[in-house]
């Protein structure tokens, strides 16, 4: 029996003591579908997903998990369909590889009465998921944009690298643009770097060849920032511009701690959000605790003054 109604709070407080033991007797399965570890943030996210599953298996012996990773949207769709057909999952936790291609397949899962938790990258249609867990994407873009507006002058030129085309990328970019509106900053160009350091390297090389005057770069992701910095270094233009990435990669945070002028600040976006999503979903299955809705983890500006608080040298990201 699927547990969608339990998640939605159908278990009343008066029956809570009876409901919890009854649910605990049932073996239930949570499917987790996430992108493969193609870059640092996703590497950290994969690590936190497995760690959360390992913890929850010990805490809740009657929960099973099936974890799949995909390098493209097509494989993720196949993985999800297989979870439903062969593992009879009671809940799905999915971080869509891309928003549009995953929307209809996840809708099909929800239509079967299976609980759906969407993480990070939203679907292109609202209202499909029961629970949404993510970092504060508008806050992520706004924090970066406010820093640019406060630290650049009217007439200064910037370039922007976007991520993979997704709803969260749209939210970040729209908030960034709103934050710099009226500042007089010129956005010379904006291209997708796909949250990939090699793609970002190529995009930044193109920007550097087209524009002689760039004052700053919003890379909007630390893996892309690494590619951007390499392109700038190869072009010998290190003294001309600074770069702001995001997500708190430990190597970037260390450079901020050390006062690197090319990396003045960063904006947090924790890969551990996948663990939050899995644990909330598990809690909904094993108890009548209401967990539906939105769970947003705030973004913070990392500066040389507070960077030590965000530096975790033993983390995978």
C-alpha cells in the first residue's frame, strides 16, 4: 500500500500511537534518482546521498532504498520507470537532470499515488511534487548581484555564466539581474556553462576573445569558476577582473580565507540538501509526521571575514 495519504497528514493525532507501529511493520522502499558525479557539487551531493541512506538503513531497518545516478535525462527517466516497475517504490526522491524532460515522467509517478520529493532543480510544471527541498536559489542570485552592485561602479562591464537550463538557473539569474538593475553595470554577455568546468573554460575563452574590458565575472558555480579562472590565467588577464562562483567548494573557500583578490566572496548552496530531502521523506514514511510543502535552505555570502566558518577540508566538495 502506498503512503501518499500518510504524508499528506491523514493520520490524526488520536491514532498516532497505533499508526506508527503499524507502519513500522511494513517494508517500504524509497527510490532516489540523482545526476551522476560529473562535477564537484554533484560529487558532494552523491556522497551525502549515500551517507544519508546508510544512516537511515541503520535507523529504520524496515526501509529499503534504491539509488540510481544518471549522466543524462534519458537515463534518469529509464531509472525512475524501472524503480516503479521492478521495485514497487513507495516514495521517489528526485533531483531532475533537467526540468523539462523529467516533468512528464515524474508526473506519471505521482499519478500512481507514489510520494514525490523534488530536490534542487524544479520541474517545469508546478504542483506535481509533495515536497520540495532546495537551496535558496533566488537568494543565491540576489546575494551575488548585491555584491556586484555594491563593489562595481556605473559603466563597469561583467560577463555571466549560467548553469544547465533549469528552473533553478532561471530563478538565480532573474534574482541576480534584479539586484544589479539600476546600478549602471553593463552585462556584456551571458552564456550557459552547464555547471561544468570544461564548458565554462570554453565559454570564458570566448568571452575573453570578444571583450577587451571585463571587470568581473559571475560564474554562478564553483566548478565553473575553476574553468573561468583557468581561462583568465591562460590569457594573462589575472589583474583585470575578479570572479564570484558559488556553492562553497573547499578549494575556493580556502582561497577566500587567504585573501585571493580574484575570489573576493562566494555564496553558499549546500550539496547536503539531498540528505535533508531523503531524511524528510523517510520520516514521512515511518511516522505520521507531516512533511509536505517546501523546505528552503538559505544562501549566505562568504567573505574573508567569515570564510573559516564555511571551510570543511575533509568534505568531498
